[in-house]
């Protein structure tokens, strides 16, 4: 069951550009994480943020087109399936000016208890919160 998409804008800075003159592939991974964090910050209360943390277990990234200095990137994320303490998060990065897809990703996240750092099962109510704003 897919969730409602969440959008977050990112502007490419000089620090994101590599020796080839475009955004480095590693930076796209940072953007993916930034979009995921923006979503979490938009839906989670201070209490939830203090109680739970997220750990990346796996990133799959498909690089489609280059991005350049000062490009505005629209990051869109949505949640896929959840099993136990793990869930899928999808992110699509699109250049806002021409709607070209720059990168698409699927990340497997694990929820952990902030105190014990042990995996914590994502309950149905919590999962529904991840799915909608």
C-alpha cells in the first residue's frame, strides 16, 4: 500500500558539484536522506522524535540525469511496505525547471528505540502515520 507523497525542495550549491561540473552521485544519496528527514520532521511529534531513530539498511539508487549548480530539485517521497521494524521508502528527485527525473531510490529503513538502539516493531497506527500527512 503506497502512501501519500511528501514533497521537499533542495537547491544545488557549489559544495554539491564535482570535478565533472554536476552534482556528485554521493550527494544524491544525501538529498535522498534529506527528503526522508524532512518527511519525518513534518509528521512526527517531539515525543516521537525523542523516542525513535531511523537507520538505513539498504539504498538502491538509479541515476537518470545530471543536475547542476543552482538547480532547484523537487524531492518526493512515499512509504511502501512495512515488515516488523523495517519499511520501504521511495524517493524521486526531479529538476523543477523541466521536470526531468534526476534520480530514483528505494531505501530500507529500520526503526530503533532511541535509548536501547534496538530494532522496534512499527505498529499499524505508527505505519499509518508514516503514510499520510
